[in-house]
């Protein structure tokens, strides 16, 4: 397959192996460090595996972000969204404001609410149940993809209940899937720099596994390009792989490149400028080679990449474009290059230009809807 390409014997051996087997951490680290023309065989291999595993459909969901507050007690070094309660730009939506956002999204065909916000000091499990109830009472057919492991852990502590009971109550109130947020980078060395107040690696793994055991599947993410090493990126993907082997509860894997421009750690000189374009592509491709059909859906975040580079990234082993994302104030605060809302026609044009098929989906990739 690679006999006429400028590729080392080691890289060729790893890529050939990946066609039939999962690559190891050591092999993934080698691929993360390749340079120059060796990038093209890696991308071609990942794209071939994508086609073999999920075919030529590129999926996305019509969804809306409902960020109910930007007040946050956990001040992460990469985040430009969170505010102190007394900040003049702080907000906390009431029920009427939340329902108004939801109504506009449903009128636009939304199939999912992404319910997120800052970590409030006194939020208990009853508060999150209330948010779920008001949305499900009014829009029972719209899925709710909500909260984060840190938010749920802290709410359970405030309510004096176990994490397992917390997830059981949230599921009963209408939580359908759990976002992969709070994962950031799953190494304690980097977390101590960028998010020391969030859950530890061990706690994140435990919380996510508990959600999946209760019956709440969800996404897995990685946020990279800040202070972590290339090896830590691979370590993170391997942790996700191990969890999936145990539970099968991840619906998708979402690499999210670090948006540095307004982040505190960048403004303080503690981080890099973010990943380069080739690093982005290598991470997508290596993710496909490591995860293969364990997590068949690998998502490109167009809101992080911009429309043009997101389209290119669909040729690096990925098969999903996320969502239409109305109201993503978190990415907007970080400087999203092409805004934070996309039409179905815009996403479909990107897909069709590659000769692939745009398909709407639900939150769990179990229902699909043709796009005109």
C-alpha cells in the first residue's frame, strides 16, 4: 500500500498494522511525532479506516446550547467564559429565559438541548433536576445533553448523596446524555496547571463510569494544545480507550483544540499558542487508529477549527461535525473563528463538496434523518 510513498519502515509497519489491529501507545507516540510527507500516509490510513468503519455519511445534530449561567467557582486557566458572581458581565438565567431559548431552538428544528453553565457555589442536585424538569415538561421529545462530571460531583456533595444516586435522579428527571467536558487533558500534571480545582483524573474516570453504569451514555473529549506534551495527548486517548473497553458507554470522541487568544494562562504567558494545523490533523488521525470501531464516531469541532479547516479534518479519519450549536457562549468567549452557529445547509455544503453524505442524527447516533 505504501511502497511508492516517502515513508520510513517504522511508520509503514505501524500503519499497516493499524488496518487490522489497534495500535499501541508507543506506536501512537511515534505517529504523533512524524514530520513532512509522512503525514499524508497517516491521513490516508485514517480516512480509509473511517470509510471501512462508518462509511461515507457525515453526521451532525440540530441542537442548541443553553448556558444557564457564566458564574463559576472553578476558575480554569484556559477558560474565558466564567465570571465571579459580582462581575458586571455575570448572568444567571431564570426559568422564563431558559424556556425562551428552548422555544426558539425548537422552532428551528432542534433535536437536542446542550444544557451547560458555570459551576455554581451552592447548586445542589435539586437545582439540576429543576432545570431538566422545566425543559422536559415543555419539550419532552427533545434530548438533553447536560452538565459535567465536576458539576454533578459538586451538586451531590451539596445534597449529601452519592454520585450514583445523583445520576439516577438526573436520569429520572430527563438527562439523556452526559457531555465529555471536565476531561480537558487526563493527566494530573497538566490539570494541576490548567484546572486544579476540577476533578482529578481518577475522579473523572469514576464519575463517567458511574454515569454509564446508571444508563447515561455520553461523549468523550480531549482539549489539547495548551501545556500538555504530545505523549500526554496519547495517554489521554488511551484512557478513553480503556474506559470504552470496560463500559461501551461513549457515543463519540471529540478532540477540541485549545483556543488561546483570551485564555488566562496564555495572557499570563503560561501556555503555547495552541496546536498547529498538522498537530490537529495528526491527533484526529491517531485517534482513529487508536479507537477504530470501539468509538466509531470521531467529531470535528467546526466551532473550534472554523468551517474550512473542519472540512479538511473530515479527511483525517473523522465522520461527524457536531451540531448547529446555537448559543455556544463558551466558544464565543474564546474567539471562535467562524462564529458559534451554523445552518444545516452550511454543514451540508461542506460535506457534499467532499463527495460524502450529510445526515442529521440524534444524540446517541441511533436515529438518522436525510438532509434535503
